C-alpha cells in the first residue's frame, strides 16, 4: 500500500496519457470515417458523370 500511495502521481499521469491517446485515436478514426464517405461520394459522382458523358456521346 505504501508503494501505491507514493506513486499515485505517476499512476495518475500514466492514466492521463492513456486517456489522451484514446481520445486522439477516437478523433482520428472519426475523421477518417468522414473522409472515406467524402471520397466514396466523389467516386460515385465521377462515375455518374462519366456514364452521362458516354450516353451523350452515343446519342
């Protein structure tokens, strides 16, 4: 118990570092999800534009 009490500050700082890493990881994965959706939407729009262009060329 004495060891634990003498290292409470170190344990708290380590926990804080782990919490900061977890929040950072969560934020980065959320941002990545948004970017993936944006890229998928851009690819879909590009494919639709290409299809429209091909249909216009055929007519």
